[in-house]
C-alpha cells in the first residue's frame, strides 16, 4: 500500500481562515493562557479546536509573521474599540476633568456607593500600605468609617507601633468636623482611589505586553525586533509596558516579603542566580539573617546553571508577582515606569 503524502508545513499565513490563524496563535501561547479559551463561547471553541487539530506543521517564520501582523493590526486598526481610554476621551470632550475623573473612578475603582464602601472592598494589605504613610489621626478617622472587620484586618497589617498609636487615637477621638472629613475624602479620592483605578486600565498593547512577557527571551527579542520593523510605535509601547524580572526591584519591603513567601526556595535561588546585585540585596534584606545565609550558600552550591533554567525560574517569580498584584496583595509599578510604587 502506498504511503499517504506528507502534508507540507504551513508557511503562507495569508491564505488561512480566521479560525486557523486563531488556532496558531493559541498554540504559540501554550497551555498557560487558558483564560483566552474561557472568553470564547462553545461554538468558537469547537471551530478553533477543529482548525487546530487539522493544522499539521507550521514553520517558525509563519508563526512570527502571524503574531507580528496581529499586533500591527491591533495598533493601526480603523475599527471601533470600546475601552476605558476611548470612553474617557469621549467624556473629556463635553465634561470637566473633575467630573470625568469621578465617572471613570466609579467604572474602574472598587465597588461601593460611597468612598467608605469602596475602601471596604480594597485588600487590607494594599490599604495598609497607603495608610502607613499618613498621620495616625487621619488613619484613625479612616478606620472609624469602614466596617469593623475590615478595620481589624488593616490594623493587623500596619506596623505594630503605628497601629497601636492609631488605636489610642481612635479611643480618644471626638466627632470629626464636616470640613475635615470632606478633606480626607477628597485626598483619598485623588491620591488613592484614582491610582487604584489607573491600575485597571487595559488596552491592546498592555495585553500584548503580558503575552510577550510569557515568551522566552530569545522569542521575545525576535518578535520585538520584527515588530519594530513593521510598527516602531507599537514595539516601543509594548516594550515600555512589559514587566520584566528586574522590575521586581521596585517592590516595597512588604511586597518583597509577600513574594518571598509565595515562591519555592529552590526556584528563588535559581532566579536570583542571574539577578543584579541590587535585586539580590532587596530579597536578602527582607529575609532573616539566617535565611539569607542559607539561600546564599544554596546558590553557591548550585555551581554553573543553564541559562534557560534561570530564565524559567525568573519568569515564575514574575508571574507569581503578577498573580499577587491581581489579588491586591502587592502593588507593582509599570515595567517602563520610573516611579517606584503608587500609594
């Protein structure tokens, strides 16, 4: 019996149907990006799955052309895109800046009718990180206005001496004048809630930056170089938004300690093996002297390690940090930002 002719590898993506293109991109992203599948309905999943099962071999150049084309289209498309940024630009055309900020805060910020309701839906660690830089009297007022169970969690997350001072102020607190309360509410809206709202902005470049962050370094550099030739603005925007391993240096001590607890010590040592001295110092300084010595000894005992193993461990740390940030347990600065953290 004659053997069936082997199906040639796909190299020309221009002739592919939409489902086939989607299938290739999803294959390239791998199993970790399951959230994209969750956004599809049953019929879309069936159609893409069918296309995926019949693709056969795809050349590396075809995958690269397809993703570069995809990013370029997102950056230059003339179609309508409903987004936070588009909504804000439209509102700015007929409303005052203060009114627009108020509306967008309602959309992006934590749920709640009043500022105090909203604070009740902010993770206690994030709220404590902001309040620890305020006067104890101000913190006492804030915690007296939120629900007692949430206030208890925030107090527990504050430095011990500071939280005790806040408790003493709350015990001695008299009714707060309306003008002072209004000033505190205004400050919370301007400095805290607006920053929380800004962290919820997501446009197509941010989505692609997240995807690019999940490539290995070689693939990441190849795509960015190819994209730069096609669309320099999109390439620079994505590069500025990417959160990379060295950006962990922008964590505050509380964030670094939270991340340390969440990462396996073997992976931590492997990741720090290829880290800058500054980033190593950040993590070592947020460990006990004994734990830091043990980790240094373990790293030294590893001897030479493969670059791809180090990069995998570093990517794990970055992904863990992003997961913690999404839960509100730590705050991350943008990859291209010069600011340390937003409080």
